[in-house]
């Protein structure tokens, strides 16, 4: 049955990949499997009010508000997304939608909101579907939310649940799928259950390369085949690393993945350097600090200049001290975000 009207609200977190997704095939199918930490503080909250239209309709109609204000320039992206998921959620056109969204992190901080944004939007849509099918179980709900989110932004499919999410088929992960993210199905040592991620905002400007363009650059890339194979191998290697709590090996894989992502951009045609001088300063300081102190602080990068600094709970005080003393000076306006591994989206 179709409810006449209602409103649903979901808060979905961002995520940060350990093994990176970079390169895709048609229909948002990843060229290689990836795995990410679900974040906690960096999140998007989206509400969707829905009112049944007078008569049956075959076009989407919606209003969109970002941080309280109508935002026309976001609408085409949402329209594209709705068109793409239309066949999976045919009931949606029966409603006029009012979508309101806001981020916990500052606008244009260089933190991508597409993962958390598309995840929150997909969860709102699934919530409406659940009102029509009250018997829908949680497993299906999450799977389909992840499936829809993937069609908005690939990495968004890893922002539905926590705390460690894997996406993309891998021969040694039988549950894995190209269509949605799954909770990492193997043992994970407690040390990785409360990891910290302090995000250093080195450069807050617009991304130089959109991820759409970035993924495209992997087509015909001279190193693509090896890179995709390496991602499979790194996922294999992570299995025992995560189970054993082997922080040293974890660091090697994670930092190598970050630099490989950037190496792919530097070696594509056209080529890009997305790191800034301060990105390199931070990396060098992390390496020097780790050499001197043996405190297991490491970094990862997204497709931009900002640095995610990872460390386990056990070294939190020392890590924060180091970050404040030595790294914050490399952030734009001294801005950074203290985040940590999170448990996934929730209904508000
Ligand atoms: O989800 P997209 O299409 O914006 O791709 C994002 C890819 C990276 O963030 C660079 C890596 C990843 O796996 O999240």
C-alpha cells in the first residue's frame, strides 16, 4: 500500500578506503575490490518529505535544500541519480519529494560529501519502500540501500553500515559483490575496531579532478592491469593483518594504497598531481615521527590534497600531541577534523 505522505530522516557517514576503488566499468561496477573504514563524525543528514501526487506520474518532482537553502545547482545530479534508480524504486515518481540535506563538516572543506550524501538519500528512499513493505528485513534493507547508493556514487555503497566494509568481487571473499558493500566477513582484531582518523584539511578548494574523470583515466591506463591485480592482493594480505592486529603490516598496505592511487593519477593521460607541498610535508613528518618513536601513526589519502592520519586508540594522546605540534601548521587555516571508525548510518 502507498502511504499518502510522510517524512523520513537518515544520517549517513563518510568512509575512507584502505584499499582504494579507482577505475570502473559500466553501471558503476568497480574495476577492483576495495575496503574502507566507515567514519563517524563526518556525515550527511538528509530528510525526505513525500506527498502522494494527485494522479499517476512518470516524471520525478522534487525540491532540494542544502543547509537550509534551496540549491538549484545540485538538482541535476540528484535528477540523474533518480533516473538511474527509477526501475528499482518505481513508486518514487508517485510522490512529490522535498529533500533537505546538511553536512556535519564544513562545505567545500575538500571532504567529499558524495559518499555520505548518496548513502543518506538512498536510506531515505529505502525507508519509504519499507513503509510499503513492512515485512522487509534489515539485511535486504541495507543491501538495497547500498545497491542504490552505489548508483549515485560508487564509494557511497560503503557508507551504509560499519565498521569495515568491503565492496567488489574477490575470489577469496565468497559473499563479496560488485553491486553492494558488505560488512567485512572475517575476524578483525580489536585494535582495528576503534581506530582514529584525524583529517588534515590541507586544501579546501574544489577538487582538481572529479572522481568521474579520475575513474575514466583508468581506461587504457598503462598500469591499470597491474594496479587492479595489486588491489586483489592487498585485500588478501589484509585478511591476516586485520585478524592478527598487525599494525605494522597494516601501515605498509594502507600507505602504499594511498600513494598508488596518486601514482595512477600522475601516470594517466592527462596527468595530475593532487598532492600539495603541505601534503608531502605531512607525510615526511609522519614517517620521521614513526621512525623515531615507533608509534604506529600512518596516513592515507583520498583523491585530493587532504591527509587522513590513522592511529590506534592506545596511542591517542601522543598522536594528538604530535598532530597539534607538528602537522596542524600545514592545514589551511589550521583546520582539521577528529574522526574515528564508526558503526554506520542511522535513522533520525
Ligand atoms: O565514489 P567515487 O566515484 O567518488 O570514487 C571515489 C574513489 C576514492 O575515494 C578516491 C577511493 C575510494 O575507494 O573511496
